[in-house]
C-alpha cells in the first residue's frame, strides 16, 4: 500500500535509508510510508445492504 514498495529493490523499498521490515505479517512502522493512490477502495454500501437483506430473507425464522 506504499508508493515506495517494490520487490525489485533491497528490503523491498525504494527508499535507501529505510530499515528492513522482517516480520511483515505483524504490526510494524516505517517513517517513509506514503499511501499509494487508490490503495483503499471504499465499500459499496448499497451492495452490502442488498446482501444483508438477502441473508435475512434466507435465514428468516
């Protein structure tokens, strides 16, 4: 989700002074993190409501 992330670079980061993140599946912090445009896509609330309604109808007692 970072604009600096690239697997072709050492430490998977384009920023040369960045520290290596060894445990990527745990919480971590990077001073150089810049969110990539479009990394977060908001959920379609109408589609969620439609799906919940369908589940309510399916499991209605």
